[in-house]
DNA sequence: CGATAACTTGATGTGACTCAACTTAAGTGG
DNA sequence: CCACTTAAGTTGAGTCACATCAAGTTATCG
């Protein structure tokens, strides 16, 4: 069996993979999955390490299994802007291009299901159903990126902070369904203040001030740097400047 | 021949289409093109008219043949943010989704090669090569949107204005290769000040001030509201805060 | 040629960035 | 396990780029 091969997925079969159902792999037929097993392997990266540097030739692609990967763009002025965050089941890497315009960096300790880029590209051409799924995923991603661009551009910092808090609350809600079930209202922010600031298009100082303002207004309670309790969700939504419907759509991306 | 059919492309065959080579259609085989001819038809929209309203069920997709289409997102606060501009050969519409999250609006008078969405979706499933081309186009678009998000977020208004001017100068350069050949240094901005401002994430007032500042510094000359002459390109690049290499990559999107 | 929209210019207020000091948390080695 | 070091986060004061409100000017169109 493949499970004996060193480079194959340690889960033995992709169908046992934690993110299988949510990833594009779910569209693969039985023998296609077999093929994926052969070309994929698990890799881990510790927080802060570069998975793929901006402008460098890219050789691997795959799915995030655990942790958060940040997709960022460093400008000549030195400051980097985070243009995307990748969570478990999200696909990483730049298909069908020599190099990646952005750098992929581990925002937390990360586990990836990695594949050789060329091998996966060949796989996609042989399996139009999976490629179709990939196209749909990328169309969704495109909408999400555009929506986020609209938020970071037309809203105040407070609105962005409130939006992010709400979105992460929905996300961690799903994540913790089984694991000890912390309150629905505890938000886990795995990123550093700097990363959050870079993602929101602001500075750590301004971000901090806004978080403290929300805490003083009893909208949230700061448990520690990475954990918040939502005390007043409807008030948080008011601060976001969005409707609940819109927020839930954004969170589902 | 198809040319007799009312709804077919007036060019008779897609291969005679002005944007054929640059669009995804170029990947279609002979009989596939025949099929596209059957389901496509030309439609025109006058400046300001809505091609597809935000949140409404979308029924048509296709390519922009002439003019500029703006892709925008109206927030509850009233102000709209333009999240994308579509130029000739760009694909419009939201495939594989009930409705479009953004509104498509004619920023200038526009000619489209439109197709029924479901018909084109069926076509794509039957023609993996075209769908493959579509995926590649969407991956490129994703990079472009992210790069633009990084620009509008991390740069000053002046830098954004200079970047846009440069990008449009490269674009109109290509457009006018045959038509009376205006100078390489004449930039045509087909959009209104408000649209440009919405695209750059600023206001018409601030935009105007920056344009006037560039004119006073002899970097550009304002011929009229929609035409500018570039007097000092290297100075314009300095104002953009980007390297020429980066700007040219952005322009090629 | 008059009316309406588009664009420009001016004056003013403020949200957010910058620089800087301080506090708290997280590692590290003896 | 605790002192030590370094990073991460918070708070404060000052400044400035940009939004806003308002008035004027130039295009555009019936």
C-alpha cells in the first residue's frame, strides 16, 4: 500500500485527511485520489518561516491542513501588506505560473499537504472534474478578495477591526465544535498584532487603540493577546458598518 | 451560415472578433468556436447603464468587446467602491453562482459579446481546454486584484494616481497602435473623476488636487478632463513609489 | 443659449500615522 | 526555577494627509 511510501500522506489515504471534504480533492474519483496519495506529502513549517518567497520560482502547491498561512506583498518602501490569509482546506501556491508574485509565510505553526507543482498541474489536466472544482474555488476566492478590498478601502479602522473580529468568531466557532467546546463567544485570533494590522491595512498602534476602545465599551473582553470574548455581538455588528447578512457571507469564504 | 441568425455574433465568426485572440475563446477548437457562435450575441450598453445589478440573479456572461465595465460594490453607507475594471477581451459575469455579489456597470458606452450563462457553463464542461484557459485567466486576475489591493492599501493617494496614470498610458499605447497613432505619451482616461476616485479609494476632490499637482510639477499636461500628456515619465514613476518593472507587470494584467 | 452635470479650488476638521516611552509576555541560559 | 534578555503589545503626544463641506468654474447636452 501507499502508506508505506515515505513521501505519501501520513493519513494513509486522502479520504482520511482532516480537510479532504472541504478541499478540491473531494471532487477526485477513487483512482484519482490514489494518484493524489502518490504525489502528496505532509510538510510542517514553524511560525515565521517562509514557505515560498516573493518572486522566486515556485515548485510546490497544495492544501493547508493546519495553521494559518499569510500571503503577502512587500513594497519597496519596506512595509508588507497581507493580501490574503489561508486557513485549513485552502489551497496554496501559484498554479500555471513560473513564479509567485506574493510570498507565502507561516503565520502560525503550519501543516501542509504539499505536492510538486508540475505533478499536480499534470494531474489537473488529466482530471477535468477536479480542475472544474478548482475553478469554482478560485471564482469564490476572487469574490472574497474583492469584497475584502472593498472593506479595507472604504471603511474606517474601527469598522475593519469589528468586521475581522466577527468573521474570526464565526470561523473559530466552526473549528471548536468538537474540541472541548469553548463558548461560542470566545474568539481565537492566532495572528500577531502586526499581522492583523498588515491584513487590515493599518498599524499595530491604531489596531491596539481600537481593540481597547471596544473593550472599554464592553463590546468585547480581552482575555489575553490572542483570545477575546464577545460580550455584545449586535453592538460589534454596528461597529462593523455591515449588515449581519453581509458579515456571515464574508465569514463563509 | 450562422451570420444569418439574429442572435449570433455579427462578426459572422468569432475568429473575426476584435478580441478573439486575447480572450479565452482562443483556446476553442474549430467546432467549439462554431458552438460559441451559436450561443453568443452582441449587446450594447450606454454609459451609466447597469449590466448586472448587485445581488440579482445573473443570467448572462461573456467578453467585453469595446469600452470599460466597472465592477463595484455598494456599501450600506451609500458610497460605492470599484473593485475592478474590465477592458476589451476581459470576461464579465459570475460563473457557477446564482447571483453576482457585485454590480457590473457600463463606465463608458460598451459593446459586449454576451452568452446565456447556463449555456456557457455547459459549454465549459464539454470543453475542458477552454475551461483550463478560463482557470488560468482567473488565476491571473486573482494576482492582479491582490496586487491592486496592496497598492490601494499601502500607498498614498499621489502614489495611486501616478500608478494609474502610468498603467493607463501603457494600456492606451497598445490600443492606439493602428488608429491614427497618437503620441505614446498621450494617456486616455475614459472614466469620470468620480469613477477613478472610487477605483483608487479616494474622493474626486483629492484626486483632482493630485492631478493638478502633477501638472504644476510639469510631470503631466492636462489636455482635457480625459486626456493627459506625459511630460516626464521617470518623474511619474518616482511619484508612484513602484519600480518600473512592477508597474509594467501591473499594466500587463 | 440656458440648464445640469462634471470638475476644480478653498477652508476646515479629524482619523490615523509617527515617534517615543512604557508595560507585559515570552523565551533563554545559568 | 528564577534572573535576564528580547520581543510583543499598549499608551501618549504631536503632526499631517485626506475627507468633508462649500463655492466657484468649466464642460456637456437638449
